[in-house]
C-alpha cells in the first residue's frame, strides 16, 4: 500500500486531490507490476502537508492497520536538532515497525 499526503490546492504533482489520487494509484500499480507484488494507493488530503504530514501519516498507519512503514529521509543536518525529521517522528510514534531509507 502506498500512502501519499497532498493539499487540496494545486501543486506541481497534481491540480487537485482527485488527480493526485489517480497519479498515486497509477504509481502503485506500476510499482506492483515492475516488482511483482500487489499494491493499492491511499491518498490523504491535508490542509497544510508541510506541517501536517507526520500526523497524517501516523493516522494513516492506524487507519490502514499497517504493520510496516517504509519511507525516505534525508541526510541529517543541523536543523534536525531543532525540528525532528519526518522519518524520525514517524519512527518514534508509530505503533508498527518503521524502515527509514536515506537516499
């Protein structure tokens, strides 16, 4: 299952949440076909993904009953001492296993 968080306003990815949902579903299907597994897409709409992404993803782990989260992260820098990274917050608060991939 692929979960993505978007705003209701237009972005570089999609003009609206419905378009985002279609693109996320296409991405999930393409990944499933390429790597030989079954996948679905769960779009989550947030009023401000910049500030709400952690909470939206944590809620999605509960709502979907996820037993594993795999997410990308960045190389740590000085700001991570002030504001925690998304991956760090998810790993700290999720009730399931979290695999954070740097890359």
